[in-house]
């Protein structure tokens, strides 16, 4: 309302109705607010190089990656191929279905089963 009061002298009835003018101002205010929320504040921006991770953390990630690789290799061929296409090939379920000729539901079911197996395998590791 304060914005409307301060910009009242800018209203031109030959260009738009009062309602249109008010809604335009409100829309612009909302857009400005959303843009401001998405923009990081300068103090939140990282400066300089990222700190090196601890050696124990690096080793744990390497071991986890190796374990995941073994778990993926242990999947049935049909499931492994779909996991590789979806996650390494960065293909959507629809793209995989188009390439393989399999129904979309089959793709989703096999991926869900494969991910459940991988999740179970990774939990048993920890």
C-alpha cells in the first residue's frame, strides 16, 4: 500500500485501469522479492579454494565408492544395464524405454528393485 501511495503520481488512466496498475505493482514487488531470496548474500559466498577434505573422509568415500561399484556389478544384468543407463548415461525413464523397447512400467519396476538391492547392500556395509 505504501508503494501505491508513493507511486500514485505515476498512474495514467489512459494506459491502464486502476486494478491493472495495482496488480502490476504487486506482481513486480513479488518478483523482486523472489529474486532477492534466490540471490546469495555476499557474506554467504565462498571465498577462495575449498578446504581439502580430511584423509579419513576421503578414504571412507573411496571405500564406499568401491563397495557401490561391487554392488552394482552384482546386480542382475537387466537391472544393472538400466541403472547404468539412468545414472551413468543420465537418461530419463522414457528415454531408456524408447532405446530398449521395454514398457515404461518395466523400466521403473526394474530400477526400483535395483535401487532397493543397492540400498540394502550399502546398509549392510555400515
